[in-house]
C-alpha cells in the first residue's frame, strides 16, 4: 500500500488500512477494513504532522460532513475518531467502482450512465448551494458507480471556503471525459457537447447546475424513449434533509447549521467526545480549584480573566520582539489579528473603579492566545461548572473548549463554540469568531502530578 504519511500506522483503532485512494489538502483517503464485522469503509486521515490550524479545519469539516450525510448520492458519513495520535473521518465505501478505477482499466460508461452521473452531481451541488454549504470539486476517485448504475460520491463538503460551481463542473467534466465512449454511439455528439459546456461554459458564460441538469435529463429521455424531463421532480428545497438543515440555518445561521447538526449526528461517540466531569480534588488554592480530568491536573481560576490582566497582556505584546510576536500570533486565523476586545474603552473605564471587572468581548481565538501566553488553556465546560459553583460566577457567558453531551449539544474539545452561562448550562453559538460583549473566559493551568 502506498503511504504518503511515513509515520502513519497501518492500523488505526479497529480499522486496517488496505489501500490509498486519494490525496487531499492535509489529508489522504484510504480504503480500510473493520475485520471483526468484515466491513469496508473509507477513512479520511489527517496528516500526523498537520499544523494546529489544519487540525481545527479538519475537525470542523468532519462534523459538517456527518451532519449533512443525507445529501443525495453522498455515501453515509459515520464519525470522526482519534487513534494512535491521528484524527480520521469514517465514511461508507460506495458500492461498485470509482471513475478512477474504471478509467485505469480502459473501460467506458454508456451515454445514459454519463447522463445519470451529471444529473446526480447537479442534484448534490444544487442542494449544497441551496443550504449554503460549500462543496469542493471531486476527483474521479471520489465518484462511484455500482453495477446497477447507482451513483454515489464521497462527501464534498468543506468549511470556510466559497462555493465555485465552475470548478465543480470542470472536475465532473474531466472525470467523465476519461470514461466517455470512444466509438460512435447514439447520443455521443450531444454528451460531448454537454461535457464541453461543463468544462468551458458556453461562449464564455458558465451555465448553472440547473441548466446542466435539465440538458442531461433531456438527452437521457431522448435516448431511453421516455420523456422523463417532463415528469414532476420533487423540488430540492422540499426534501426532508433540506428542511432539517434550513431549520438550523433559521435559528443559528449558516455555519451553526452545519456545526450543530454534526454534533447531534456524532452523539454516539460517547466518552471520546463526551463531557466527562472532572473530579475535583479536596485540595484548593488561592489561585483556583484543582481539577483532575483523567491523568491531567489543572488549576482553574476562581474568577474570569479581568480587564486589567488582559490590558497587561496587550501591553506585553506591544513590547515583544517581532519574531516572538509572529510565533505567538501564528495560531490565529488571519482575520483575527485585531486583539482589542469589543467596547474596550468602556471596559477600561469601568475597570478603573472595579479592578476585578472581567474582560468581555473576547472571541475564542483571543482567549486561547491569552491562555497559551500564560502557560495554560481555556477551561473546559466541566471545569467551569465546578469553578462557578465554588468561586466567582463571573461573566454571563464564558468560553469553553469542551463538548457537551447534554440536551443542548456543544462542539468539540480544544476548539469549542461552546459557552457556559452562570447556571453552568452549555450554550451553542454561531462561530469561534463570535465576539459577544458579555462573553469572557477563565484560565486552566496544568499542574504536575506529583
């Protein structure tokens, strides 16, 4: 088996890697088997040496794909897991063969099969567009056809990227060119023209996926002698999966629709992502409350970080050497380089008369940067629940880095979209970039185990 990641083991948890399928940005797709149930799956494996920002993106995309596994013609996406220090996403292996395998064997598809492929791709990408989910162009190794002619794709969803129908159409065209009939058969001229439209547009203008789909359906109906183009087609917006995703969009916004639905879809992960409550040790200190989560001991501050403390942090950054500052800021997305909290002047004014005033208006990235600078991390939700009970209730809302398994699902460990209010209840929000005026954070500092 070719392995682009030399440090990657051939066994990840319960899965045995059998062959490399495809390379993607910072990840690779492998076919794998689950021996004890004799099941073949596809694993998308994050590079073991991927930077932290790539890991953040991979996990967000994994949850987005799990949440949207009802997309038409997309193979089911099960869960994301971590084994042997490597993150990976598990997806159903579609039946049949990929277009890459068919082309490698110098085999061809029939013209009706190509039409059905184009229709399936159009349905999938149209649905993604309607619910404002970005979808990447797919390689031939991610496009499958079964012996019965059923079409399935590996999940195309990505997070944080624009939707580019022209690139999607070009990828479909290039994949189908390689398996297009070489001999003259009925419909070849029409399908060749359609593939040219997919690849180049028409007189410099790109057609919509709806127009492409309609053209392919017309060709198919003419070849099969049935006017299927006039048969009623259920509008994509009326499909159950569309309605479910749009409900999330209405309530939480487009990004949360994907993220919150993904977490609901991953509720079966149990303790791997669960918010297992740390056990508080009898020992407490003036600095905070000593908590244990597994073998990790951390001191969680009794109160949130104050305006004065955050102001001192900003002053230290101003006097820091350029190389050291660049290294520290490297963990931030580019659009988050402005570290000043919301309503900062008003906060400084209030803090003049009350030194313990918590800083607010800090997004998750800035809170994490502050914590890293001080040798710690943002507190987890279970830690916050303990700290709120035994210390200062602090802000109305506080950032956490943990997932909740309660009635309101949160997000995942290390890169949370989760807030905890004064009652200790998890509250999902729309984005890590969220900069709410009432949102603060609390520091958790690792402690030695001896």
